[in-house]
C-alpha cells in the first residue's frame, strides 16, 4: 500500500484509519469549481466509493477553476469527464458517474447508497434539496459555497447537529444573490474552499473531533481573513422537513431565482449529439440560419407549439444574441421540458463561429 | 457581498435601541441598499434571532452564498 504510505505513517490515521477511508462512500453533488478539488483529494486519499452527480457539460469558461478538466473535456458531461480523469488518478477505487440532475425523484435513493454528501452545487434550489434529502436519509452534508472572493464552509446534519435550514431557513428573495456565471469568481477560491470540504469529509470518515458542525467558517481571499460563526440547531426547521417526507417526491424546489438556464456555446452546440435547433426569432430577423432540421417558432408562439418539439432530443434555442433564448428555456422548464439549452451569443455568434 | 451594498467593510454606529430587528431597521436607514439583501446577524461570532437583545459591540452580517 505504498500509495497511502504518507497517511499510514501518521499515527492519527495508520492502517486502521486508511481502511476506514477505503471503505467510505461519498456522493459529490456538482462537479464544478468546488466538486473538482474535493473529488481530486478524495480520490487520491482512496475513498472507496465516490459518486459524482452533475448534468452539466464542460465549457471553456469552466477551465479557469474546474481543475479536473482540460480542452479535451469540452462538451462532455462533467460527471463522466471527472470519472475518466479520476480513474487515471486512482484505479483502485470505485467511481460512479450520474450524468443527470439531482432532483426529488432520485435524491433519496442515491443518498441512501452513500455515507456522506458533499454539496458543491451552484444554486439555492439544489442546496435546499440536498439539505432536505440528507435530513430524510440521515446523512451528513459537507457544505461549501462561494461568492466572488468569499467562501463559506460548514458541516450540516452531522450526529443530529444543525442543518442548512437552521442557518438559513429559506432561500433568499429572488435575484438578490447572483451566481458565479453572473458575477464572476476568483478561480483559486473554489480550490481553497473545496480543499477544506475534502478535509472535513476525511475528518468525518476518520472519526476525528472538531468537525465543523454548528459552525460556519467564512473566508475572504482578498484580505486572507477568516472567522468562524457558531449557530444553533432549530428543531422546528428539522421537524418541518421530516414531516414533509411523504410529499418529498412531489415537492418543487424550483425557485424562480434559481431556475437554472443552461447556456451552451456555438462550438458545443454544433457538436452536441441528438440536437434539435429551434430558432425563436421573428420571421423577418436576419440572418436566417441554415441548420439541418431547424425548427422556426417565434418566442411568442412557443407555448402554443410545444407539440412540435421532439421530447427525446437536446433542444438548443437560438435568438439573436442569447437573451430571449433564456426566456424560451424558462418557458420549456415550466412545461417540464428540461433538456434544453440557450445558445450563448445567439445567431450572431453562431454565424461568426461557422 | 454586504460590502457592495454598504460600500464599507465595517462601521461604528451609536445604537440606543434594544433588539436585532431594531438594529436592522437602523442599518437599513443608514444603508438603503441593504434592504434588498437577506442575511443573518451574528453577535460575538454567534448567529442570533431577530428578537435577541443587542448587548455586545461586535455585530456581523452574513448573507447566504449559492456559488460553487
């Protein structure tokens, strides 16, 4: 076991501790800025079973911070691309890729298969979903979240400790907290915060003391200041989640502020298999596009014409510059058509690319 | 994130009222942009509810982050 010798010679870990790591099962939700460093260190440490769930594709703008991916991963699903990279890093562990979105229909059964849930998501909808599913399945969550130059780390629902809802009971008001794609993020920040999440995960596996439960660690990359705030368990918040167990599968976590619109670049769109392009501009808008099997349905007629949309394809919505197509994605989401993307830069950029 | 709404990292204010919610009202008057933001309040590095008495001098405002 020379691979883990630097762990084993630590008296605090030893053979016994390394065995615990090799037996542990960790589900990483989101293989993005936070997920990448977490995955890298957990796989290197020999965590026996690692699940990766993410429905997103690798885009060029991810490479500034999502260190598991390279140019050859562009356009590939993140869970699958991460699995490929990690298998090279450590072929002795079991890595499961789930190339779809965590939702109320799959969360409970997935969580049941793992010991620890690592939250590396990028929206409030998923964070509350993870919290509630972890409370219902009695799993600890290792939480990390970032904003521009600031990060937060905590451990929720550990040994009956406080949960995410005990800290922030409800998602914030619509559009008050922008995400990374809207406001930007320092590339190294998720590396720092993700590495801390990996550390908390290993501490839990090894049964160490001083787990970050009931505490929110806050870090500011600009000043290098850090402080820890403590918070109490709020039993009524936890009871509310437990009382909703039967309805969990039908609950909607779709907050309007975080209806996540997936954007796709021209390059990724043109390479996407099983794609159905839909031009939602008015008929008199130029230039018209020359794409195979193109559907042309103006935005204001979209809702009446949903039957024209093939449900088994990846729908790529095109407008002039990529703004209206986001609205079109929202309309599709409202009608439960989830496999759709807004073409970034719209027809203008697509023509330039071609 | 708070600093973008207040344009300052810390401030010293004379506070003569009683509860956290009084304090938030006062801060909202000083920094009208804060009204648009959700945050928790910590006194002496501990999150407190809105009815708590403001006794200590050091108060921190903590918004939730969603980014990953």
